[in-house]
């Protein structure tokens, strides 16, 4: 990573890793969705990635070491009431966390 992420970019990236949409991130951080999009563009450039999934993987490696994205995703699915749907997929590695 050539340039470090700003505190705001890290906040945005953490919320992306939780599975939040640009609108949800904007609402949570009191920003416009367009501003969130600009932050994501900067994040992608700094991490050398081109999409959300790659940014999340990079966050696991570089920005959020020790934080389990799988656990974060499971927590978000529980909040949305989607855990039962996930269980029907029979994906054992997603049930961890």
C-alpha cells in the first residue's frame, strides 16, 4: 500500500466489510452516498484493488488484522434475520464465527 488510508477511509472500509451499502454507510457517517463513493475510489486506489470484495480481502490482510470478516458478516446476517437462509446453503465454512 503506497499511501495509508485516512481515518475516514478506514471507517468506510470497516462498514463495507460489514456488508453495508453506500446508502447505509452514508447514513451512519452523516455523508452523502456520492462522498462514500469517492472514499471507496480512494480506498481502491490505495489498496490496489478494483472492487468491494477485493477491498475487504485487503482489509483483512492490511488494515484489520485479527478481525474476522466472516464473523462480521455472520453478525450482520443475524441483524438482518438471514442466518436461517444461510444455513440452508450448507456452507460449513460460513457457519464459523
